[in-house]
C-alpha cells in the first residue's frame, strides 16, 4: 500500500504492526469497518490508522477496477461479439501485473465472481445464439404448456425467432417487440385487450387510448368534454360549499313527450273530474272508451330526488278540466279521493314526493316491451264497470305474470316506437372524475352502469378463479378487501375515495342522522349541511321504489380497534344500506 512521506524505518514499523494484527493485504483491511480497524491496531496512532484505512480502501478500488476491465476482455462470449471488437490490450495486463506485484490472479485474495461464466461452461464454449437456445430450453421446462407463466405464453416471439448474425447483433426495443406481437398477423390480440380484465392493469382499449392522445394534443380531456356536453355537475352539488344559487326545492327534470301502447291499444285519459276531495284528474284506460270526453294520454317521465314519476305532458284540458301538473296516483275508483288500486293522473297541489304520488321503475320484459312498476306493484289492467273507462289500468299487480307490457311511442297513433331510455329525463346527478372515467371506458364501465349485471360479469372482470363454484358470498368476501379491489380495478386508494365521494374514510358507520354516518364530499345547493353518502355518493339506486334498495351505497369503512388497540374489524370496502 502507499506509504507517502514515511522513512524506511517508519514503513518497516507500520508493516510489522499491520502483519502483527493479521493484515496481509489491502483487502484484509477494507474487510472491516474503519472503527474496527482502528481498534485492531492499538500500537498505531489514531490519525495514522485512519489515513492507512482510507489509503487501503482507495488502493483496493483501483485494483478491482483494473482487474474487472482485464477480465471482461477475456470473456469468450464478449470476445465473439464483433460489434464490441474487444482487443487483448497487453498494456492493461502489464499495468495490472505491476500494481499487484507481478501476480495477475486474484484467486488467492478473493473468490471468483459469479457474475462471469466459467471457462468450461456452455456460455464460454458456444456462440451467443447457442447460449440463447440453451436458455430457451431450460425456460420451457419451468412451467407446463398452456400456463400463464409458460415462456411461449409470455414471449410467443421466441419460438419463431430465426437465429442469425442480424438477429443476434441488432438491438430491438421492448416497445417494438410489443407492437410486433399485438399488430402482427393476429390483429385480434390488440382488440382482445379491451375485454380482458385480468391480470395487471387491463382492460386496455387501443381506440380509447388513441382518442385520449388526440385530446391531450389539443389540451382537452374526456372529463372536460363530458362536462361541456352535459353541464350537470354544477346543477346539484358544490364541492367547496360556496353556494352560488339556491332553490327552495330539489330539481325536477322531465323527459320527452311519449304515448303508451299495450296489446295494440293506446292508453287513453278518461273519466275526468275536478275539485273537492276528488282532486282534478283523469283515469288511465287501455284502449279508447265509448265516450266523448277521452284523449290519447300525452305523458312524460320526471325525475326528482332520484325517483321517476309519470306525468301528463303540456297544458291538457279534458271535459273542461285542466290536467296540467297531474301525476300518477293510486285511486279507489269511487271519486272520493281515497287510495286504491286504480291508476289515476291527479294533482294534489303538492310537490312531487313518494308519499302522495307513485314513483315508477322501468323494467325490460326481455322482448320489445317494458313493464312499469310502482311502489304498490306492477301496472296491469282491471275492470271498473263504468262506460267511460271500462278497462282501467291498475297499479298493484303482484308480479309480471299479470302485468301489462308497454311500448313507448312518439305520436298518438302508436306507429313510431321510441326507446324507453330515450324517453327518460337527462341525468343531472353530479359525477366524480373517477366514475366518469369508468363510464367513458368501453366495456369496463359495465360493473358500475350495467343494470343487468351478472355474477359471471363480476368473475370475468376481476379474474376470479373457479367461476362455476364461486358463490355470491365468496365474491363479496374477496372484493371487499381494499388492496384486492384496487389491484383488480387499477384504481389508487385516493381514486377509490373519489369514486365513493366520501368526505373522509374515518367515519365508522351508523344509521342516517348519527354522528358516525358517512358523509359525502359534496354540499347540496340551497342547503347548509353536507350530504350523506347515501344521498350523494356511490349510491346504487336504479330509480326503484323498493325500500330495501333505495339506500344501498358503496363506501370505505376504516379498521376498528378495541381499547387494547387490537383490530376488531378490518378495513374493508362495504355495501351499506
């Protein structure tokens, strides 16, 4: 080791001291920490010991660098790569020999590095191409054919790769390789990714990616276009609580004018009455009654507070009675204002609410028709015994077996059918960005927006195994685990909270109105309070009227601990209702 500014006697003394302590080379010294080395040479001054340790470390670093450079040039595989063009470099060898006292082999000082091939190994005996073939054969034996981890599944290009001087020396990027596989002869591979949900961050929709790239180039986003077209986020809730307008009541939004048709008969308004306990209104009848004061019922669907109501469209007068503002009610049929099972369009003067009027739910019948369900039952047909409404509509059929199936039409002749979805009012509910992204992504939106979601859809989306044996309870157990849900959906934890619209996930739960009931991140216009999550959050409300499904919502429940700090309830993603 260097011993600068020392006399020959001093050098001899220091060498004797080091050998006495068991140090034969600089590598013995750096094998210990500086503090341990200083303690091991008590006969040497601390300052001199520190200097010796630093000099030994620097010297060892130089020797290792020289040896690594010389060793790389001796590698058989590297020597056969013409592009690298390595040369023996005798000058480097001489420098190494001179610096380590004439011995060009470190085997007596350190073990051979496992980073390099042995002289008798296959890597040294054959060409890089033969080496790649050997590695491929070894990898083939790791997993069974057809396994997701099989080398032919993960790298299907290798089995058809032609080994030549060009393929062995020409570099190809991972992106080029990926595009070659996805855009090759089988173009369906790229399209299949849009309907593959597992593993990793699938699905991947190439068309959607191209659209997003084009929008990014224009400084736009899908969310921004969505907001510009709908402009509904600011109509109901404000995230910051700075209220800019107030309305005395919740917003009512109505759809287009429609006419109902069932069994080739139009639905008519008949038997109009007004005033007193009878309330202004008219009954609904299947087909045209044998009376003068009848009219094909012009209707619309109105949404309020998440519920749908069937109302009369426009300022309609029948039998000199104004039917403006009339909505579907349950009537006794005796013109006494009492509740019953007959369908009557009435106007109590009160605002829309499920206590006075009948909310409806639209249910497809599996064909071209739609069942209309009220809070009392399905809409069907009955008998009144009256001439001017002999085949009245009823609102309390127990099942679809006796319910009427309706077609939606754009004119009173019933010759121009329209889609029930096109008849619904526009959705003015606020939409968190994470939910908008899910809805705008082809196919993957199905779990959040599919009204006919099946267990098979869930199993396919999340890549769950044993789909034939898995029960709904098992699905809930797996997907309530937050890390699993985030892994399967690709959402981060913060995006999950954005989706649920929770103000905080520190709320432990509880019934509505209690302190622990989860609150929404949003405040309602015209109100000074923060809405609950079931009022606005990831609420799974299908505009139905069954009480057991109205308040079901998705939220992140934190872990709960007892007084001793033990976890009693693990953090989970729950449906609450």
